């Protein structure tokens, strides 16, 4: 077995990659290299999604260039693949933008701030994440009508702090760098707002916002025959089983955003939790087994994820004051997979891909993070909205954007250092501003391209821009056959007295 390279050898290897791709070459963006239409790339990316929700996804993406950018990972992944890259790989967040950082509850009960969306995670050239985050800052700044110079400054601040953080982390003892926490977050006004919102997002708050008292008892599904289960793999009881008391609260009905499901469909969701527990640590399986399911719903989330199947399970622990909300979210292949050789262990479970990418980049992760399979589709499982909060860019001022850009740099650098080789990254980036300046130029040019793509997208979707009626909620259409509704008779006219 060959010994690992020394710190100096790894740093030198990073510097050597400058011959493979000069730092100044990151500035380039040439749209004429495209041979694929952005519209066709987006159309291909929604195949297999719930058809009734595709228009809703398009509507959300059409709201602004930044909203479009959030849902257009397949377009940027394709564009980045057209140019040369450094060949210095780390785990990519894959969808690095200013809205994909946020606060959440850590395993020790304290609030954590970190990158919090890994649907597109995959190992790849580190600079792809850097370019995506820098471009998002330009678009976010334009969204609040900031001057072009302020937008460019936000990207420059992000990049300078990314570079400095990589250099600092590369020189730390390995385990110290792995445990590194950012301590100055509350000194930034935007961060204080996010933490305040996260503190309010308690499980009881979620109980009141997502559920309601039923107006009449819901019909109980047929009792599912009990099956023998191992001590570490207990199957959740069926909703409405004879041993379970009548639910005090159920999910609200707000189709298509939130729709209750029941019967055989709900039972399939609950059955998947038995396999999910295998992805948890043993002690966490023990804690999870003390919660019982109360209700199941279909929920629409995000922008890029709209159309993928997403379920919520309302569970209860020791009492009604001990709620737990579990999200079971369908995961498709990363938008970068076609350009990076897919995944290393095919056939690869996409939920597992997300979990392992998240654990690689985060210092602390959701203790109930895991994966499962339903009807042949891969799913991520995690807690829903437990002390979670993220940035509202519409409420930002320029000073907020600049302060937040600094945080983005440090967080992304920490994630790349944990999952990649910080010495090699530091060797390539160096101490000068050459890398920063080149990425800033790319970000401005690619933000311009995104605005052009957004306008083209809005023009292309106009014929189908009208929203879907609530009666076409996906959860119902997937569980019941479509039937033609009979026309209602016109009401008789009342005589005037």
C-alpha cells in the first residue's frame, strides 16, 4: 500500500494543475458553444415527474431570473461541461446558491447554519460549485435592484473569503479542520434574522401550521396483518389500526401544495419506513421506533424539486405535544451525472447519494437523515422543517447581501475542505486574487446569460401559463382513476317576492 502524499506534495500537485487550466481561464463564457437548447434541457429534466405539477414548476421558475436559476441546474450543468475544468474534485453541493444555505437543528439540539440542500450533490470539479454560488449572488443583487458594482462586489467578497478560508483550513490539523465551526454568524444582521426564524420553527409550530382538528372522523383503512419484524427493524403501525386512538389532528388540505392521502397509498408510504430504518445508526432507530404515524400527506416543495414525489408523515411520540414530521422526498439523478460519468457504484440509490454527499460536506447533519424506496423510486428521508430557516432575498439591502456573501464563502470552503483535499485546493487557488477576478467575470457573464434564458423560457411557456385547478392535486390523481364528472344542473331561479 502506497503511503499518502505529504502536505507539500499535495499542495504542489494543486499548483501543477494551473498548467492544465490557468486560473485566468475561468473568466470565459461562450454561449455559442451550446448545441442544446436550454428549453429542451429543462423539458428532458421533468420526464417522470408528476404531470399535474410540471406547470406549477414552470410558473415558479418564471417569476424572476433568480427563480429560474434555482430550477435550471440541468442547464448550468450542461454549460459548465462545455468548458475545460481543473480536474480537482471535491463533493459538490451541486446547487450552490444563496437560498440553499440555512439554519437547522443539529444532533445536540443547537441551531446549525450550513449548506442545506443536496439534491444535486455529486463528486466533481470544485470550481463548478464556486461559479454557481458567485452567479447566484449577482442575480440576487439584481433582484433587489442593487448597482452592478455592488453585485460584482458581493461576488468578489464571497470569492475572497472562500480563498482565505481554503488556505486557513488547509493549514489546520486534519481533525481540527473536520470539526471547524463558524462562530461569528450572529454578528451579521441577516444571520440574526435567520436564526430568529429558525428558533420559532419548532415542532409545535409546525403542528399548528401543517395540521388541523378533523371536522369529522376519517374512515379507517382495513387493518394490515401483522408481520414478524426484527428487533432493529420495526414496521410502523397502519393508520387507523385497532390499537391506535382516533387522531386529534390531521394534515390540512391545501391542494396542490398539501394534500392528505390515505388507504393503500398511505400504507405504502408507511411500509417504506421499515427499510428507511436500516439507513439509520442503531441508537437512532431506537428513538425513531418510539414514534407512531398519525397521518400522511403529499407536499409540494421548492422550485427545482416541484413535480418530484414528496410525502410527509405526521408522527407522535410520548404525547400530542411530542410531534415529529418526516419528509420522504423523491430523488432523481444529479443534473451533473451525464457529464461526470454518473455515479461510481451503479446501480446507485439516489437517496443514498444525497445522504452521503450531505454527510461529507456538513459538520453536523439531521440525526434522522436516511433513504428508502417506494414503488421502485428512490427517496431521501429527513425531518421536515425542524427549526429550519433560510434567507429571504426580497427583504435584503445591499449591506445585507455583502455580509451574507462573506458567510457563503466560508461555508462553501468548509464543505469542499471536508470532502476534498484542502491542500490541493489551496495550491491551485493560491494567495493572489487571480482566481477571484476570473470567477467574478464569469459570474457576471453567466448572470447575463441566465437573464436571456429566463426571457426565452417565459416566452416558451406562455401558452400553458394558467395554473392547474385544485381538483388535479397529484396525490388524488395517483390513487384514484380519472372519471368524467357529470355536469351540474343549473339552479332554479327564485321568484322575487
